[in-house]
C-alpha cells in the first residue's frame, strides 16, 4: 500500500500538466455536486467523471424525467383505458383498449431505460456506495418485481386485474428527486409521533359512539307523527346508532363536517312538511315549479331528477328535544376544534423538525463538496510561487468556476465575488464564501433608458405615455370593459349568443380598437427594447394581438357589430369552431384575462402573486409526494373496486331514481364516480379528499362489496386530509410568511428608487432549502475533515484537529515528504496530535 501511494505521487510529478487539468475537472465536479446538494462519494477518474457529468447533465435529466412521465401516463392508456368522453357506465360506450402486448411492450422499454439508469449510476458511484444505498437496492428490487409481473401479465393474455408492478410506478418518480426522498423520509419518521393523537381521536369516536348507542335506544317506535322525545331518540338510534360500525361511521362523517350519512329519514315525510316547513314548501312550489313527492325515500320534493333532501345526523333527535344538541355539539367541539387542530400542530411540529434535519444533511453535503474542491486545488499549487501554504490561487479558482455547470447567472455572481479578491489567493473559508451566493442569485431585469425625440410636442407625448398615469388609465379602461361585459352578459345573455348586433359586441369592438391604439402608441413612445424588457408590456401586447386577430375574424365572418346588415348566426352552426357564440366567448375571456395587468400596479396584489409563484417552485417536491399518493391509491382502488358500482340494469334512457333512497349513491347518480379506470379513480379520490359527500361512497361500497371496504376510504382520508394536506397547508404558511417578510423588506428598501430609465426585479434562489435556511447550522471543521477522510475513491490530505485513525494531513510533493497525524490510541504511536515526517523515497 505504501509503495502504491509513492508511485501515485511520483506519477503526479511526471505528468504535472495533465494532473493539473484533471484536478480542475475534479474540483469542478465537486462544485457541481455542492450546487445540487449531491454526495461527492463517487469515482473521480477521468472516464468516470465524464460519465458522471453526462449522467447529471440537463438533457439527460430532462429526458429521464420525461420517460418517468410517460411511464406514469401508461395508466390512462392501458386496459381499462380512460380514453372515453364519459366515465359513467351508462354513457361511456365501448372502451378503446389497446391490444394485449402494446402497452406491455412500451412498459418493458421504459423498464430497460430504468435498468440502464441503474447500471450507469452504480458504475459512477462504485460498488461500496451501491451496497449501502437503500434507495438503489430498492431500485433494483422494484425493477425485478416489475419485469416479473409484466411477463406474468403477458403470459396470461393480459387478463389479470391485479398487477402489482403498477403500484410501484411512483417509486421511479420519488427516487429521481433527492428532495422527494427527504420529504418521504421525514413523513415516515413523523407517523409514529402522531399515533398517540390518532389513538386519542379513535377513543373519542369510540366513546361517543357507545354513548350514542346508549343515549338513543331503538326500543321505541320511530315515527314522525309522535312528538315526544323518545320517538326522536328512537329515530336517531335506528338511523345512525344501530350498531358500533354505523355509529363510528356516522360520527366520523360528522367530525369531517361532511353531509349527513343518512340515506333514509322517515321524519321528512309530507306530514312533517305540512306542519313545520309549509311556508318554505309553498315558496319552492311556486318559484321553482317543484312537485310534492310523498314517497318513502326521504325526499321532500322533486323537479325532474332533482331532489331536495333535508338530512342531518342530529336532526331526528333534535327535532323532538333540543337538549339532544348538547351531545353532538360537545362531540364536534372536542373532536374538530381540539383533537384535529392538535393533530395538525403535532404533525407540523414533528415533520418540520425531521425535515430540517434532512435538509441539514443536504447543507452539509454542500459544504463538503466545496471543501473537497478546495482540497483538490490545494494539491496543484506551486509551492515555489507566491501562493501561501494552505491557499489556492484565484486563477485556479476561476478555472473551476468557469468549468463547473452551475448555471450562467450563478457563475457570473461567483466570478464577481472572486474579482473582488485583490490578494490573488484564497484560503478555505474565503473559497467557501464564494459559493454562498448559489442560493441567493438576484435576477435583475434592467430596462433600457428612454430615447426621446427632438420635437417638443412629441417629446411631451412620450413622457406622458411612459408615465405611470398612462398605465393607470389603461388599467381603468380594462376594469370598465370587464364591468360592462359582466352587466351586459347578465341583462342580454340570450341576445348575445344569437345576433352580432348586441350591445356587448359593439362595446368589445371599440374597446379592442382602444387597446390596439394604446399598445401602438406605447411601443412608439418607449421603443422596442424598453417595451420587451417589461413583462407587463409583453403580456398586454400578446393579449391585444390575440384580441385584434379574433376581432378581425369576427368582423370578416359576421360583419361590423354596429352595422344593420350584420349577419345573424344560424342555430345549426352554433357548434362550429368559428361560430358567433364561440368567438364571443373567446374574445370576452381574453378581455377578462387582460384585466390581470392591474396586478403589478397594486403593491399588495403584486406581493401576493409573486409569493404564490415562488411557492409553486418551492413546493414542487411536496407536489410529487401528493401525485405519488394519488397514483398508488387509484391503482389500488381499481384492483379492489373495478366495476362494483356499475348499474348493469340501467340503460342510458332509464334510471332507478324514483325507487332509491334520498341521498343514496343511486339517487344522486354517482355512477360516474367509480374505480373502473384510472382517470375516474383520480376524480373519486379528489372528491374524497375534499370530503364531498364521502359518506355516500362509504355506504355504497360497504353495501356492494363489504364492510371492510370502508377501511380503504378511511385510510385515504387519514393520509390525504389528516397527514398530507395538513403538512401542505403548514408548509404554505411557513413559506408564505417567509417570502412575505422578505418581499416587504425589499419593497421598503426599493421604494422610491425606481426611475423611468431602470426597473429591477429581484429573485432569490428557488430551492426548497431556502424555506428552512434560517434553521440550518454551519458544520464544524472536524465534521468536514472526517467526511472527506471517508471518501472511497479519493485520498484527501486535509488538516484537522482530532481523528479517529491515522490520516494524512498534507502532501509536500516537492520535498518528497508526507506529513501525517497519528492517533495515539492505536498501538505504540506518538502522543496526541503528534506529527510524523515520513520520507517517500
């Protein structure tokens, strides 16, 4: 080993120029790793570095991401496909399912791409890194399972409904993002912390369910004709507390503030309406032409297929005795306002701590990467030159920055910082400080100065047009235009779509003419260069061009709107692309969109919009976790419930509504909400997440499948609403407050500094790490030294304070000596921190 090290160092002496260029490449790669928060534990020879940089290049990463996107999109195309206009089995028609083997062939191609990705990544990282990386080992296992499942599906003629590999597809999305992996790890560590609160919530439900079963017995006859309290309790007990399962379900739905889970409510019969809701009944009958309905489904009255149902968990008992409301109000206050809010606080507090810890590890990787680049440059410094020992020259640092792919703007900022150094050399701390600007890149949009004409009158016109008052006048005209559109659409809705002579068409024509003149004059006044430097001007110009083009088409087809000879639109052409109705719709929508130009003019609105846009960039990894959750549960729902709610006995022209309970799955015609294909399953999961009548799904699937099917929906509620959405809301609040304070401070500093010549907008780094940057702690020198010493593919000769084993501190190639720090605890070695000079020859 000692002889090998000597040969390596001697080879450095022989090929000093080649080694210097290779060291620059190594340092550049380490800087790239630091910029992307990647680990530096990878191979550093020339071929491996080339492959490593190619693997993490933008085209390759974007291509790999696109492959993952296509792989996930297979769920919409493969059997059962979602390529139908309707998801309702009554109107869906025949599915255009691809032949067996088509989507499976694409899937095999995608899986081979993933195998190639794994092989390349394993090669550049090395065997030791692959073995200890659980994500890469899981990557290999998922690929094996996917290949086996695909071949099993092909051998069965693509008739298997349960295909396990579909559940693993989101894995490829998550493993491609280090931030998604950190978020998932933080969520996994958060779950045990919240089980205690969930257990309390379960006890709360169980306690009140048992109390409800005892408080509302079924020993009395349930009748709406009996006005005593016992009758109300009996109705409550028979409908909502007949047994523990239904009691828990009723209270859980009540806790989620969704609609009442009752599907049959005997007290809402015609007799009750005649006594209690008689005025409301006559109002509805006269106003909406509703017909009274005296069936037994609990519906008050019906208009066509539309029904009005007045149902609530507490109403049967509350109608007969107002004191029963105390039970439900107490349950709601404790569960909704205490336990659920406490659960949100616990989830966010624990998750934030774990996520900060994960981001601290990423921040440590950045510091290690920067320090590694410095140590590599330190080896190629000319000891006979002007650079002091332990420093690197600014020339070498400049080569590394120019070589590293850290983004053009980031490179410019770092080079500007480097140019401020007048000594010509940098120590480790100064080298690290250069790259602190990676997440603080400022994007400034400099507006060219005004170029005024010599004519005094035209010069005054230029000044007026380029002033804020002219912009405010344009904003006012846009607002008036939208207001007139709203009023005319309300009062002349029918006339608007049938004739070109409507007041709305005339108003729009003249406003479009004004917008055209406004933009032409502004373009002349401020010049093209200044015009295109403003995002607001570009937005207004594009929208105005679209409006002018549509208005020209509109006038050429139907004639001027103010002309008496304008053509009327035949009714049979209403579905045409260039029909009068479609043209009016598009023109008015563009006019409404043009009103968005007022946002930058109002500071508070501008601040909110900019903050929200940056939030979308910050929270993209969290969005990936939500997508993965939806994907897994949609596939699982298809495996469990495909076709179970299909109304096989119902045709397109007939329904079973009149024979169904009010508020039931059939009566509400929820047939389109099913798990028959992937697209429909996603919509069902969305309805469940927003708690939109989710009790209807609970009861229907419990009836047609099994009572155990309700566990699927409760699990989705706990994961989507209790866990993910609460975390999402908490992170939005955290990020919004942080961005709001930063932006307000910047606006206060820049207030009054803008002139006609320049206008600047700032943009702080859009990394997710910036949300928690205030909580990140600088790593110690000892931690950096220990981390560098553990590199498997490069021997770093760094100087530290304490080591766990003998490590080399520096390399004096010119004097042929190596300076080492020896651990006194290993054998008969010198005392603590003793330095031993070992000759190399």
